[in-house]
């Protein structure tokens, strides 16, 4: 069993930055790919970023590429999402997720956190 707890969400003005953290339990963190997803009101949950077993393997949704950076600290069992140049359309609940596969679909991920709200004001 893997438990994921997100933190770091909040209210920020457009152009600002936030750093989300996802702390995980269990001894399998380093063997799992990790992803960030988001869900805006009335919309489907969508892929944001993912990171592989090694920190240099990452990919991003086109909408956030160049603004967001995903990273992981295997010693702390934590994955991060640094979000810069935030836009009102980035407003959503952000979820981290853990997977034994390298994928960008919701079904690729086995465990999910409870989510953290990010609100970007214009």
C-alpha cells in the first residue's frame, strides 16, 4: 500500500509561483514513476507532468512545458512540482499519483493523493 499526501497549494496571482509537494509512504517510492494531474471544475482530470525512476526522465503536458518542473527526492520519498508563470487557467485541484509503469494516462497510476487546490487570480 502506498499513501500520498499533497501540500503546497494556495491562492496566487497570475505570474506568480507555487511549489507543490507530495510525500509518500512505503518502501517502493524509488521504484515508481510519479505523476501530477489536475482537475478544474467541470473538466476531466488531465495529465500535467511525470517523472521516472531516475530524476532525469521527465515529460510534461504542452500547456505547462517550460513553466512547470517536476522533480523527486528519493531519500525523502517526495515528489515536487514547481509551478512558475502561473495563469488563471492553471486553477485546479492538483493530484499526485504513483505508478509501476511509464505512462501519462490516469489508468497507468495505481495510487492517488487527496489533492491540493491551486487558485490563480487574474
